[in-house]
C-alpha cells in the first residue's frame, strides 16, 4: 500500500505543474488565464497566436503524465495506474493554483502513452478527424474520451484467439482506469459542452 500512496503523490506532484501558465509567463505574455477561455491548456495558449508555445504546452503537459507512469511503472502496474490517474488529478486540481487547473486532455494523452501506447493511435485518429471536420478542440477531445477506453478494452482482443486474449487481461484494468479518467476530463469540459450545445463554442485558432 505505501508504494501506491507514494506513486499517487508523485503522480499528483508531476501533474500539478501548470506548464501552459509557466511557458506563457516565461514568454512575457502575462497570465494565460486572462485570455480566451481562461484555461491553462494548449488550446488556450494557441489563442495567444503563438503556435510554438501551444505545441510546447501540449508536449510538456503530456510528457509529465508519461514520465509519471513510466517511473512509477518500475514498481508494477498498480503503481503505474495510480501515478497516471493522480497526474491527471494533479493537472486538473493543482494545489499551487488553488486547485483550479486545466481540463486534462494533454495529460490524459500522456498517461495513455505510458500505459498503453497503441491507444495513442486511436486517440490521434479520433481527435484529428473530429477536429478537422468540426474545428472544435473540445468536441475532438470529448469524442476521444468516449472512444479510447472501449478501444483499450476490446482493441487487441478482437483480433486474437481465446487463449491469446487471456494475455491481455491487464488491459482491462488499464481500460477501467482510463474510463474513470475520461469521466473527469468530460466533467472538466462542462462549460465547453454547454457552449457546443448552444453553438457558441470557439473554434481552433480563433481568439474566443
Ligand atoms: O482541453 C482543452 C480543450 O478541449 C478546450 O479548451 O480553452 O477551449 O476551453 P478551451
């Protein structure tokens, strides 16, 4: 048990570093929370007009999740799952920002990369397809949140014989944890969901 608690604390601290805020501040753009949606994520950093900074935010917010999973993973899959989920919680509720953090899409992606790399492909294809056609970052992310957990659950099993399928049992645990993480990310997008329904959501690249 102490190992899981330490993994969760480590994951939380890794996830709680608000890279979008730090990167835009370092670039002299002030507080990114005062622009666009007020979010600290890559989508909102893009609203500063600085594509490189948005890409750096996406990468840093994702990698902190991947690193948390890979480091904790040295102590077993339970530790990896605990650290990954905690990294997402850390990003969404960072103690340093009064628990008002981001929406978790990039960190979810990074945790997915660490726990189940083939899931990245599913996430990328779904996200890019929805973003391309809708131009809504939020809608793209929300669709990926719904489709990734079942893709992990069923993914390789569909193509395998009954005996070989047994070897993928562990993926069901990953799928279950990712499903809970999806629920958190979806909950964090409640204002986006309301705007999507009202038809007032901001499209990718526009200032909002
Ligand atoms: O996860 C970020 C994206 O889905 C929405 O970001 O800034 O439009 O609320 P934003």
